[in-house]
C-alpha cells in the first residue's frame, strides 16, 4: 500500500446547467409524460494545480536556494523575482534573533506574485536539527540538544520540546525544517568513524526502533507547530566514513532491504514530510551514481518499494564535494531525471543560472523530461497547499 503524504486539495469548478421549465398543464387535462432519459450530471474532475503556471514558473518551483541569516543575498532575491524560484534556504551564518529572521524572511515572501511564482507561496527552510547543526540561534531561539541527547528523552517530552522549537521557526515565517536525521549508526564504535553523522552526534540512536521513535516524535512536534519536517539522508548516511560535504562517499553496507531503508516506512506513515536523498554512492543498491542521480534509488526504491509519493529534495548540489565531478547543468537534469522534485542549492545562488537554464532548455526540447518537470512541480505545489495537514 502506497504511503500518501499529500492529498489534492484543489476542487474543480462545476459549471451550472440551466434547467428547462416544466410543461404547463391545461386545466382538465393530464400533464404530458416525458419519455426523455435525464442526462447524467458529469462527475467533477480535479483541476490541475499547475495549469496556470508557465514552464519557467514550473521549473522555478523545483529549486530551493540559499541565503545567509545576516542579510538577504541579492542573488537569491533575484532568483525568486527573475527565475521564479519557489524555495529559500537559510544557511549557517551570523547569530540572529526571531525579529531579524522574520524581517529577512519577509523580504523573500513579499516577492510572491502572479508574475514571479505564479502566486504559489514560497517554502522557507532551514536546518534546525540541534547540537552542532542549528542554523538559527540568538535571542528568542532555544539551544537544541543533539539528536543523540534528544533520543534519550521520552517520546512525549521530545515531541513537546519540538513543538517549542518549531514554534520559534513558525513565528519567523520559516515553514520547512530540513530535519530530523533518520540515519542509523549501528554502534557507538562505528559512530566515531562515521564522519557525517555519528562523529557529530546527529543520530537518534543505534537501531531502527529507537530512530523511528525519536525522529518520529521530533517530526510530530514540528508538524504540530506548523512546520513541515524532512527525513534525511535516504537511503542512509550512518555507515560511511566519508562526509559528502567534503569528499565523495561510497557506502558498502546498506541494501534495499536494510533497516536504514525500512525506517522510512514507519516515519512516513506519521504525516506529511519531505524526504532528502543523499549524495553518497550505494554500492549494493546502485553503484553507478550518487543516490540523487539514481532512478533505481529514487524511483524504484523510494517511490515504488517504500511507497513514498511526496516531495523528494536533494541534499546540497551547489557546494558538496560528492557531486563535484558533474557540471551544474548535469547535476540539475540528472536529479530530475532520477525522480527528485526539489534541487537544494544550500550555499547560495551562484550556480542557479546554469542549473535553471539547463532544466528549462531540456524541458523545451524533450517531452519526456518536460513530463518529469510537470510531475515534480505538481507534487511541490500540492504539498504546499496541504502543508502539515494529513
């Protein structure tokens, strides 16, 4: 049974049909009996939520572009205004405050219009995991403990705490948190060698059950606060020694049937969420390409086997060393070809022009690819309409 993370909330307009007047009976006579079979009323069909978006606007919905927390990056403002970008990511920078963050977010959300994003609201995201990974800090923000410490809390306590952390985001207009980590680091000994997760205490525990319970509680709290969570880094970064931010990573342990994959089934059953796909290579699933470029991992495994039909976002494609051997244009088109919906350029807007133009040009030239762009844009727009509702 496929997991539904979004439901179409767009209702089609139903045309009103004129009613013919009834025949008037002559006094003393019986009214004529109609022998005409009534025409059945057509069943309304849902309107296509991207029907009013131009192709450039549809392509724009597939990008989330970074800006610092100190001030709005001019290139990211231009990305929304000129290239119709549908998502902004607040990356690590200076200490800030709730008030300053709200002002920053407002500079971007005020750009939404029929000519920029087709009237579709922005997603404003950040990375507020806790511990060493907490982008937003300063007056008004609570220091969030590491995931490993969060995992020691009861589910009820963790969910309550996450409601508070998420509420701070929601106050500023941030409506997506690219957390929690769903990676399974299988032992404390392995954690010391696991550069991307275990070394930073980003794991909730050392087995599927613990990770599912604690990451699920964190996600429930975010949703309760009005913030959409994102589970990461499918199909798992808990068993590799290399950090994809700084070097290519090859996982030799995770299989399609591993607990690292199975944990997503229970997590995604809890409510709406994004899934972030890793930039590591998985030797025992698809050794030919990083997961973000692999139809076997995104399409066959995540979409078909796990059953996820919501929004898939890539890990960073702008500065991560793991994807450095591909050109920006290749990164963008390969990720969409694989089945990803949103391309995360977390470091900033510098590579956006080349990526955006490559996707647009291929969509114009290739009807099959254009269909993938439409499908991705449709999932994003539907997910924005649904929000954290079930």
